[in-house]
C-alpha cells in the first residue's frame, strides 16, 4: 500500500517568549490513518496542535497539509482547507443551544447546506438531536465533548485533530467517546489524536509518537512501541 502524507510537520520548533517549548518536531499523518501523540502534561502536545491550527507560529520548520504550506496562515484559512481541531477544554459556547453550537461548525455556508449538514450530524449523534434546544453549558463534560466532536465533523474535515478528548470526562463517557472515534476510523477519516489515555488511544491508532519536554522521544507502529518494554514502562504507563 502506497502511503500518502496528508499532514507533514518538518523540523518544527516554537517558543513562548524566550523559552523553547518545541524542538525539531517531525510528525506525519498519512491519509486515512489514526495517529496518536502521547506525553505527560507539559510535554508540548497542545503547543504543537496550536501551531498546526494557526494559533501559534513556529520559529522554524515547515507544516504542509495536502501538499500546501500552511505555516503562517491564519486559523480560519487553515480550517477551510479541512484541517479542523477539537480543542482541549472543548470550546463549547455555553450560552448557545446545542443546535446553535453545531451551526457554528459550518458558519458561512448557505442555509440549505447548513440544514443538510445538521441532519447528517443528527443521524450520527442522536443524543444531540434530543438535546438540540438545550444550552451547551448545561451538558455534562462527556456530552460537551461529543458536541465538540460533532461540531468539528459538521465542517467535513479532511483531517480531524483532537486535543485530550477524554480529559475531565466520567469513565463511562470516555468509553462512549472512544466508541465514536472507532466509528470515525471505519470511515477512513484521517485523525491526529493527542491523549494521555494510552490504552484506549493506542487501541484505535495505526501509529503513535511519544513526546517529552518538547521533543519526540519515540515513534512507530503500535506493535513496535508495545514491544519495547522501556517505552511501555516509562512513557505509556501500561
């Protein structure tokens, strides 16, 4: 099978002020893959995703999406290319209804197209149709995560980026969220997942990277990583 790189991160370094938080990061995601980036708090995972989404500019290196250089492009233009992120903390608009939150995911589209996409999402996420008139801020943490994923999906991403979707979510809802991700994998959607829940994220992934203090310290297929006892013990906690 010929690999086709959809997202390619080459030699990315980044700073906050004078402090370097990313150092020479090289990551790629092939079309149709699910790739996970694992690492403890402070490893630089969220900063890396912010660089991908145009919310923070790297000091060096290049980022290509679908063979286009997106380094330095504003976030809304990157999103239009189909690189769509579900941020850490979900970013739900609490004073807006579930339906209004979803519509924000395809804001700017024609009304007819918005309604078509909304109906597609309701077919996939019946819970959200049941709660469509409820304020987003009144949903549980797990329900808000599901809403944030659905809001990204309504934008029809070519690559979906998820930043810690299980963070602050009750265990039963974590299982639900990973079941949703398994279903997305079946559709061949390209996914880049940042997670601390190693067991469940590796279960749905094709490959993984491990970050520590702004650097990639391990990478490979899931079988390769799990066969290295030191990586399993030190970084994966399995």
